[in-house]
C-alpha cells in the first residue's frame, strides 16, 4: 500500500514537472533561432527526461560498446514503440528524424522543431530526399543525428528490412553508424498499435514491467563497405542477432 502511494506521488510530481517545463519550452520556442541555438536543445533533452519520469519508465542504458562514442555519428535504432522518441534524446545528444505528422502535434511539435528535429513525410520520395540533405547539413554543423531505418512502428519485432537512407548518408559523409538495440520487457504495453496517443501513454504508465533496456554497441565505420546496400545488410544482420539474444 505504501509503495503504491509513493509511486503515485512520484508520478504526480513528474507530471507537474512536465507541465511546467512544457509551458516554459513552448514560450521560449518563439525566440529567434539565433538566440536559442545550443541551450534550447540541452533543455529539450531535459524535457525528454521529464517525460520519462512522468511515464514512470525505468530507462537503462547498457554499454556493450568497447570504444567511446565518436565525435560525430548517426545513431540508428529499431523502432518497437513511440517511447524512443523521448528515450533516445534523453540519453544521447542527437537531433532526431521524425515523421512529418509530429510537427503538427500540439505543443510537442513546436518544441521538437525548435530543438532541431528533422521532419519527413515517409510516403514522399521528395520529402525523403530533402531529409537526407537536412541530415547531411546537421552532420556538417557538428551535430549527431538519430533515426529509425525500419521507417515506422510495426510491432516489437524487426521489420523485414532496413531502408538505405541512413547508410547512404553515412557513406557520403564518412560518418560512423552507432547502433542501439531497444528492448522493452513488457513489449506489448509499450507498442503503439491501433490505439491513440493518450491510450498509448496509459498503457505505458500501467505496464506490468516499466523496464526499458537500451543496448549501445560500437560504432561501425562506413569505409568498411563497398556500397550502401552492403552496409545496410550488415547492420540489419546485427539487429537480427541482437533480437535473438534479447527478445527471443
């Protein structure tokens, strides 16, 4: 009884913290871009951590990497849930690639855009091309970028293949790929299925097991591969191995 009460109080504090910080970041998003460059993104990462607190998720980063992260990288991850949209930037200093619909979400869309999120219409080849150029520009400015090469959320297991975009940019710019494998112990509670965002939040908060495991592996040098296809296939094969290890 006492444990449950303390959890409810902790979650209530998290939602209060999130509401106040959301209001602050929303107002600050109207400042000119030159005024908020740098510090706004750091606050955005703190805002993501307040989301983790409010949802009651026990987020764990497991360092399976032997080498430190490179100075500049493209982070790729599998995409079993919507939670990684806040989980990844709460742990890594990255600009994320997100679907264009997120830009239109109330409050969240404006805050994410102000923090440097890159948006793409997945079904539009032209939009995907613009996103590739935007990723390259972010990398040129010294930023790291995070994206999900599955191209969308379609259940806790890997989709049949990865898209080539991330690997093409990595080869064009000489940027290493940093793979992160995501595993939610109550995977079906975290999965965003046919229900809406509010129901998804309720499922996460009411989960049987709030542990989220993010496994970080060593960066992969694009110069090892002849082309984007070989690079992509190699990384996808690694994810298949990690799926057998952590999920099966």
